[in-house]
């Protein structure tokens, strides 16, 4: 049973896909998340990600998102994450001290 869903919402004119990621982002789905992000980053100018209906999130997937952001930054690619203000992503950022991840100039809008 698949626990995460990654859907291509759109591709802007500048070839930066907008991905919707939903579901459980935990150690059990970390490999699937990494593979999905790598597949898109391999042939695009970056990623716009929306986290919606994320039911669980742990450090393994937060580290994957952080590594993706840092890799994009080093390669000069765009990387943004959008999420609902009150959800498991916000809660984990606060608990773990990953707040600097959010304030990175290449990252993050709250909607």
C-alpha cells in the first residue's frame, strides 16, 4: 500500500514543476520521497512543492527535503515548499530546530 502521493500539478513556462505531496512522510516512505524528488530534479530547473494532507512527518523525510533544498541551491536551481500554517511540518520544524531551513532565501512560503 502506497503511503504517499506525489502529483504533478503543473509545469510553469520556465520548466519548474509544481508537485503536490500528500500522505505519510516517514522512514517507511523516505526512499519513495527521495526517488520522486530526484526524478524531477534530474531534468528540471528546480521544484515547487506543496505539502498538503501530510498525516505524519519524521526527521528522515525532513532531512531529504533539506538535502534537496541544499542541492538545488548549490546547482542554482529553484526550490520552494508551501504548506498549511498549522500542520505536522510546522510542528516538526519547531520541535527539531530546523527553523533555519525555512528562513533560507531559496525556500519556503507559508500559505
